[in-house]
C-alpha cells in the first residue's frame, strides 16, 4: 500500500477555493480583515477599510490630512497587503471621507 504525504490544510483550502473560482473573492475579504495588522494600530484608528471592488480597496478616513498622508503611502500599503495575501489582489486604494455612504451613492 502506498502512503500519501501529509498535506497542509491551507494548501487543501487554497486548492478547493481555486477550483470553486472563489479564491479571489475570499482574498479580497481577507484584505479587509488584515488592514489593521498591515497599517498598524495608529493608522487603523483613523481609517477603516470599507470594501474591495475589482482590485480597488476603498478605505474611509476620519481626517483630510490623514487622507492625504495615506494617499502618499498607498503603494507601500498595497505592497504589504499583497505580500500578506500572497497574491496580487489589491491594485489601488481609494481613500474617502468617513461620512461617505456607499449605499446611497449616486
């Protein structure tokens, strides 16, 4: 009898999601969940990831000065997010005012 080599659960799940065609969507959700870890506690106090659409991460920011500062850091943040996700999921970040309501967008 031939024994199979043990496979990590992560590998099995990744393959399962890939076969379902859901891997990209799951990783988009993971980008939202790992925002605080990637940007750190100081930035996460003034920002909140809202959603991902077609590789664009939308992040609400409490102050215009922070919005500008984060815009200048966006390439570095994108790189760190994608490294964390082990995939090129996020291609751009759009920083928006915290009062913006996505449900009532024009």
